[in-house]
C-alpha cells in the first residue's frame, strides 16, 4: 500500500508539473487568442486581395500549427509612427491578447526626424505594456538614399526600444523580401502575395514564441 501511495504521489507531482509548465503556453492549451497586427500598408495588405495580405496569411499559418488564433488587421496605409500613436487606444478597444507592432516605414520614406519616430514608438510600446498586452516589435531599415547619418539614427532606434521595453524583437519586417523584384509589387515597396508568404514564414517562429506556442 505504501508503494502504491508513493507511486500515486509521484504521478500527482508529475501532473502538477506538466500543468504548471504549460500554463503560460496559450497555444498548448488550445485557447483562442486574438493578435492585433498594428501597422501601416505592409500590415493592411496594400494592393492585395483579402486572402493574400499579411494578417490573413499569418492567421492561416497559425491555424495550420494548431493555434486557434484570430489576427486583427489594424494596418492603415500611409500611417506614420505619429499616426499609429494617435489611434492606438481605439485599436486596443477589442482587448487583444497580443500585438505585433510594425510602424516607421513611412517615417523613413518621408525623412522624418528619427528622434520623433523613436519617441512615438517608445510611447506605443509603453502603452501596450501598461495595458498588459505582450508585443512583438518589428523593425525597419531606413531607405539608403537618406544617407548614412540618417540611416544610423533610424536603424538603431528599433533594437534600442526593444531592449528598453523588454519586448520580443524581429529586426526587419521585410527580411528576405526587400529589393527582390519577384516578391514585390511594381512599386518596389509593397510585397506581392509570394512576398507575403516569405514574410509570414520568417516571422512565424517569433509569433509562436510571443504567444507561448
């Protein structure tokens, strides 16, 4: 009897351990999760059909991994970091579980002051933290024609802010797609459907890490 009691105790301890280990994993629990994709035209799906944009394809990729996820498209074409900050409260009204932040590309294209971009993104990440919404922060690179000084200031703000706020960081949202004509629309800026596939495939492991998958 003592042996059975000991065995039962060990089984109970193992069950409690496994429960605790999986407690932080939303994906492991199979619970539905809402991810706010907050960004500009790259998130909005400029020039693409409804099934070909970033949010639709990311949601499909997550579901293929067994994650019951809803990815909310909070992208706005032409948006800057200042515009994003101004509409963040409204975007958070559905109370998402997680957020992906992709902003700043238009700041760079317009040559806006990197210090202001930094301040805006700093405020966005701070607000998400205050609201208890874990974030994946996607970086951008300045256009080469803006010059080396601008590029250094702009490119550095993303890793700096990720470190400051302790958020997951994906260094370049357009990794593997930028400057590849076969993966972009004729404007050379926005990804086509194949380009979105590349973006989703590369960012997916980071999104899974964000949600505990």
